[in-house]
């Protein structure tokens, strides 16, 4: 089933819309070739790509996050769906999308997940949960899951107040991946999503539960976490996004004897007199056709702006606002969906009218971007994740609908003909 057309069926307003339609057609003819159909095309056909929509889950209250991983060893990527309104977690089996239990009673709700396939061919799944209303009630669990003959065994791995985002990364270059946990906030009286307290960033080396600190003092709420080999040296670095902007964290073991970390602010994000409206809520990194790297952000935390940052000759990251007006942009992904060597940005509004939108650079330097529609009103996503799901080497998209209470796979059908 394809999402419905963005330009809407013509009705009794047809005559009044004629001029508008003709004007759009004229503008479309003037658009650059890569965006035939221009900015607001169909959900099934973006003008660049064709997507078909497949329901993974319906009536899934509070759907907040997905994590894509092969959970049953059949080489097909499956989908974990977490709900911010439940401590029970389920996974959905590709390609039938049969629902299976994964974990239960993650307190008070499961909000983060990371999966690692280890060198010894074992797999571990980590889930995080925290109380999003009051830090004082924040037990903050990190739960470790291992597959067994009956499904998964569940063990409380660590207590980390505010445990929110999680990811595996090889931060020391030893070929094994460590677990990075980004709490949403530090101790304080404010709700975690509005905290101005200092927030730690920590990591573990499972199965060792020893807590190691990357930095104890990110300023205020931290919402975004991304892993990237920033220096292209085979070692992963960490990006965080929050009230204090976007920060790069890397292990400086080659410079110090105690494997100290250094943290560098890349950008302060959105500017505002209100500290809770500053910064960035999510961070992704992409590459343009020119080969130049760009940063993509949602700003600020639970904000409505979409921004792209390009680095100038002096090394500073310069902000380019490419869209605004979302009520609460939350679904977010960066990937090369059309296989042209340049990455696109996907954003979904988790409230308001919802929708899933793709942003494509209209030039090789990333100075201008065009917004295209993947799904107009069938998804209001808390999270989106890009991965090849169907074995055809095209990058697909999976989204979890917070407001729409669903999860969907958007199958990439390639270039529109």
C-alpha cells in the first residue's frame, strides 16, 4: 500500500486550485533535474525515489524507538520496537513481521537500545530505561539480553540514572566494541527533558559492569547520540547533541598515559535567550557529492528546526537552516537512499500533522536543499532508522510512530521512472 498523494485529490475546490496547480507545474519545470516534481511530491514517489509502505506494527501505543538487527540468525535484519509507555519490549521478524517478546519490566519504560554481534559469534542486546518525569525517581536501568533456546535471558547490567541513548562503538581501536550510554540529564529538580544540570556521558565494556566516564559535565539535557569514525583511522568517535550544542568526544590514548578523553564543541546549535530552546536535539553526519562532510541536526531538543552545517576554510561549522515549523521533530536519519554517493536527510514530526520527509541537496556543495514527502499523514515518528532491509542493496527506512501508534517499513524501490 502506497502513502497517499501529497497534492491531495481535487474536490469542490478544484477551480480555485487550478491556478496554484499550474503555477506548481511551471515551477517544477524549472527545478533541477535531480528533483523532478519539486519540493512536495507524492509519498510513494518523492520525485527522486519510490517507496512502498509496509506495516510492521499497528496499535503500538507510545512507539518511540527502533533498533534494526538480525535477532534470529537468519541473516535478515529484524526490528526491535520500544514504547515510552511500556517496560515490555517486542521484536518483529523480517519478512513476515511476526511479533515476539524480547524483554519485560524495563523500569519505568524502555527508551534506548543497542545490539552488538561479537567476534565470538555471540550477540548481546542492551536496553535502557529512565523516568522521564522526575529525576529524583530515576533509577535508570541498563539491561543486558542474551539469546537462549527460549528467546532471551534478561539481566540487570547497571544502574545509570537518566539512561537514555545507547550505542556500541570501538572507541579504543582494539576491534571490540564498547557500550556508550548517554543519560538524558544529570541530578536536579527539573524534568530530565528540561534539565540545566551537568550531564555525564559514560561507557562500559560488557560483560564488565565497571562504569567509565567520558565526560562528567555536558551542560543540560542531552538528547542525541551518534557514532562515527571521525578521523578515518579505524577508531570510533562519539557525537552528542543537547542544550549545549553538538560535541565530539574522542579517546586521546595516543597523547596521554591514562587514556583520557577530550571533548570539543563543534557547534552551539540553535541560538536563544532561553537555555531550554538552545542547542540541538539530534545529530547525524553525511557526505555530499563533492565529498565534503556535513552535519545534520534537529534543533533544539524536541524542536522544530532542521539545520545543515558545512565547514568553512577556518574549520568553523556554519549553520544553514533548511526547514522549520515542525511541532516536535523527532524521527531522524541520514543515509544515501538513491545510491548517488550523496547522503539525504529524513525527518519526521512526532506531533502535529506528522509526516515523513526527505531532504536532498540540490547542489554538490549542499548550499540548498529540497524537501520531498515519503509519507504525508500515516506516520508521526518518534524515531526513524535507515538500513538495507530487503536484500536488494537499496537503503530502506524504518520508523516508529509515537503519535500514530505504529511502526512501518518504507521499502526503497529506487529511482522513479
